[in-house]
C-alpha cells in the first residue's frame, strides 16, 4: 500500500504509528490511536499526566514511556521496564 501512496506524489508518506500536522493528528490503527492519545495528552497536559494515564491503562506496546515509572505503585512490569 505504501508504494502506491508514494506513486500518487500528492503528499508525504510517513511510516509512523501516529502523525501530528499542526492541529491535526492521525494514527495508523487502534493501538496506534492509543499511542497518539498519549502523545496528545503529553502535549496538552504534560509528560507527568501522560505517565499517569499510561500507568492507569497499563499500556506499553509502543515502547514509549512518559516520565519515570519504575517503582510506581501498582505499575505493571511492561511499564516499569524499558
């Protein structure tokens, strides 16, 4: 699909889970949408708030960690260990 999009030549094709273009955010799928939401929370409310949301959700498949989480009470192993 990406080669076909590139052939159109009308825009830039980025191979990222989510992209921010000014006030517009878009993601590549469901879990990428969660990654995008965490990035948006970090921009709007700061890394500490994004860390708390990520910790509460127990979500970490992208490898992105917001703020120090090792040793956080109740943190799942995937969040505490990069």
